[in-house]
């Protein structure tokens, strides 16, 4: 298992760059999570949103 892909963009159109991590399918289940970290004036969010 590992990170399948990473992308950066302004996903929520607030003017700050966000980061999305897409996790790799482990071969038997889709139970691995993917996350989005939202950018802001004070940095990236600590809380992650499941994508």
C-alpha cells in the first residue's frame, strides 16, 4: 500500500492551493482512505476530509 497520486489545485475555489492524496487500492478492498488538505491564509488544515 502507498500513495497512488497527489494533486494540488484550488479545489474549493477560495484562492488557496489545496492538496489531495489518493491512496492506492490494496488489492482486496477499497477501505484505504484518500484525503484533501485545504489551504488557507494560516496554512493547511489539520483536519482532513475523506475524498
